[in-house]
C-alpha cells in the first residue's frame, strides 16, 4: 500500500511518467520546448507582467514591502486602521455588518412585481434576437448552424434547468426525445457553450446599465456543488467538506457586472484554488479582468505567485487570516506594532535559483502550452523538497503581504 501510494503521488506530480500518456507525462514535456523558451529569452518577449531581471525584481519587491510594512505598522500603532487591532498578539478584525437597509427588501419586491411575467423559452428567443448566440452551436462535423432553433433552445433549456431531455419532450407539444437528443449530441458541446456564453457576456458588457455595477475589470469565483447519480463506491475519495456522497462542482467566474464569463465542471475532491487561473486566462469573452476575489478555498501561495506573474491582482477572503504569519525580507524590530504577525524570512536564494524555471512555467501557462490547473495540481502533488514548488511558495509569500 505504501508503494502504491508513493506511485500515485509520483504520477500526479510528474516525478514518474508514462511514455505516450497525455495526463502522466514528464513534467518537462508540459512546458515550452527549450528552443522556444530560449528564443523568447533572447528576443526579450517573455509574456509575464513583471520585470524578468531577478535583481531588479527582488529589489522592487523588497522596497515596496518595506514601505507597506512601515505604513501599516504606523497606522496600527496610532490606531488609525478601522476595525483592525492587535490584542494579546492576536490580529482581530471586526466582522462586517449588513449595510443594506431593511427597507430594501420591500422595495425589491415592489420592483419585482412590476416586471412582466414571461416564459423562459420566450426569454431565450428574445436574447438570441439581440445577440445571435445560437450561431455558435454548430454541427460537430459539417460546422453548419442548426436549422430548427426551437429544438436547440428546448435542449438548452432542458440542460439549464436540469429537467432532462425525456421530461422536456414530455412537457413540450410536438417535440420528441429523439429529435432533442440528436440536436444535443451533434450541436451542443463544451466549446459551443463557451462561445455562446462569451457572445452574451460581450453584449451584456455593452449595455449602459451594466456600468452601474462595475467596469468589468473585477471578478470573483466560487464553486457550487451538485449531487451526482450513482451509488457510492468504497474506493472513492471523500471530500471533507461535502462528505462521501458522489458529486461534482460547477466552478464559476463572475464579473463585477454580474456576468458569468467562465464555468467549469470539476471533481468535488479537488480544491477550488487549482482552477482559479483557468477562468481568468481561458475565457472567450472580451472582459479584461485585472483583480480577482475568492474565498478561502480559492487561496494558496502558488496561486498568489502565478496571479502576480501573469498580471492579476489576487485578493482572496481568507477565513483564517488571524492565524497567518507574514514573511519579510529582513527581521522586524521587536518594537514594531506588527511584530506578533511576522514570521520567518523569505528565502530569496531559493527564488533566485529557480527564477528561470518560474518564468518558463508562467510563460507556458500564458501561451496556452499547458493549462494552469494542470500545473498547479502537479506542483501541489510534489514532495516538499521540490525546488520549483518551494520557490513558487516563497514568491507567493511576498505577494500575500501585498494583497
């Protein structure tokens, strides 16, 4: 059992690989080919959002970190940080209160009562008349658009409300299960859903009213669990949060304009953080996301590091923030107001030794050579002594204090 457990860990991380496999390749095979990487370096076209010169980069980080620590320490000592204090060497943050007045509920119901009552099918037809999103549902082989949009929209609705094709056929006059199933099999796929959703999101972004919610540069993501059919098997992995029932997670990225621009179905046993960057990098809409929020499940130090390298400001809401220790470049003064919150020094030497590998990894993810979720999952599976995983962790610790 020990040997099998180690073999599984080795396959997941890439320490052990299988010739000809796509999922269990050598770690190096996932990255940019060496010739392409060297060409990027020589032409200075490395696609990252930071300076590629390590000395300049680390000096900038050190200066920025020192300035921010001094500022926060001063505000803390003068008790000017609102709702934040340190008592008995513990960080205490006052919980947020509901800032929405009670009268809003009544007003919301009044507004809702003024809206017309329409059928979902009519809504789909009207939105399609604005956006033409159905043009992206093309035949798998011929690439032609579906001839009967009513059948297509019925199949989409059966998916969207989890009704199923059989019950949709029973509930719709003149609609057969065979016709719905044929359209679903040949026209509805992950890539057609993604393109159609991007069409709707792009149209929504241009609606003037959407600007009242946000400018489309901020987003958040979270997972929603749905139970799956089938009997539980004794050898399935169990999610500590959701229990042993078979289930899947729909992990959704939503912009500050309330547009869900990326949705991915993931295994319930995988942490959300693994898939944060996929939604930011691989959505097909025109949104230019700059800042992203998650809950505690969406945070790891590796995600902090990769978001920083790829140009995203990562700001998770961490439930256990008072228990975290912040890392610095130099030992802090015992007299500092932040002294109880500061831990060990950042291992600059480790980052420097792996700097070229870090940039190559970020470039591979940015160019689409490999997905971010695959590499983050493999790095998380590595033994603790792996240099690249440890270096990314140290880099993430720098950004953690700057969030």
